[in-house]
């Protein structure tokens, strides 16, 4: 291949710029021209495409977000939209595309692959909810961001003998709550994968107070409920002093961790190598610290497996 494109789609994640840089550098090393597609699939339909240069990617890898911007596109979900995207790909002479994003982005990637466009997916989502890969780009940074906030919140909760409830992202996957909870010594973790009733959770907090532990930290993934609603429930059923904090986009922004930068670089390199070998319809990931690839269909179909042993470890550490 002589000309490839790269785009970022869906929610932004720290480390996307590192992946873009790796795709560009590896492509240039293999004699390719690398074009940036701006604003995801929406920009692809609208022809927002331009050549990337060394100046485009230098001094950007340490920054969060994405230099290519991102957007969600309802038009790309239609046959007309996909056909427009393919016509733009042909008009610019793009022979293969690297897509950086999550599950929805991979589905769009597969739509192009099914229509003859060689595509490679790179997993970029802070939720870490893609089952085929051990880690997704941005997850480690999000966990570190949340862990740093836990200790700030704990300081204030301790000063007032209160329980702090911290809501983090994770509609269907509780990995951020779990990993940050372990890292921040949470007393209780509520995630969609484990059925803990709010009655049981409230009783645990009340028991903590009875045994003299006036300050606790509760991590709650958004898929397990809203922090404010949980706080109101606890207030109605116990005499525990409790406050809620919703971290929101704080989790997603900021400089990527070293781990995410290295992971993004490795995945970007492998993606271009696959295109150079004229292989498309693949997704790159990491398994047991080795970079590998699977079909896009398999990557989309594989469900994420929650680490129950890690969850049980936190239950033990919080109890004793």
C-alpha cells in the first residue's frame, strides 16, 4: 500500500494521539503516505481529509484527546452514508484505513471491510470493555486519574467523618471502578457485573460506623446506579453521613500514562504492518503482554470477562 488513512471515532481517550503518531511514523518508514481523517466517520463522509506531516504529530503524544477530533455519525449507520464514505476513500486514493475507537467504531470499521476497504481496528476506550484484548488505550490513564481523585475526596471525608461515594464511568463494564477502587483502597465497590443490593451496601456502611470506622469510600460504576440516588437511599435507611461526587469527564482527560503511550505505539505499529501485508478486517490488541490480531467480527463478538477474583480481593481487604 502507498496511501493509508487514520481516524478516531466515538469517545476520546488519552493515548489516541500516541496511536496516530505511531501509525504515521510506521507508515512513513514503510514508504506510505498517511492521511488524517478528521471528525471520525462524519468527517470521512464529508471529505475532511488531509495529509499528515511530521509537524502534525510531533509534540502531541503527551496530550489527551485527539488531534484528529472525533464525532458520532448517525449518517454512517445508513447505506447512503457508507456509500458516500467509500466514494471519498476512492477519491483520495486511500488503500487502507486504521480506525481508533471502541465497539461502535469497530462496527463501522467492519462495514467498510465488508465492502472491500482494508481496515484495521485499534481499541481506544477508557471503559476497557472489549473482551478480545486485555487492555484498551486510555483505560490505565482513566484509572490513574480516578485513583488520584479518591485520595483528595478521602481527605475531606475523613475531616468530617463522612462516607464518600464516587461515581465513575462504566455503563456495562465496571473495570474503572474496580481497578481504581483497588488502587484507592475503597471500602465498597458497586459494579454492574456483581449483584449487591443497595440494602446490603447500606448495611455494610452502617456496620462500619458501629465498629468505629466513620469514613469509607464507595466506588460506583454508572451501570450500577447513580451516586446521588445511592446516597439518598443510604440517608433514608441509616444514620450514616454521606456525600456523592461524580467525576465525569475528569476521568477521560489529561495526559496519557506511560503505559497507555507504549500500548498505543505498539498497536499502531502492528496495524500498519497488517495493512502493509495487505491484510484487512482485523483488530489489534494485547494479550499476555503480546500484541496480536483477530478478525473484526471476533473482536466485536467477544464479551468482556469481569475479574471476579480481583473484586473478591477488595472485599477481603475492605473487611479485615
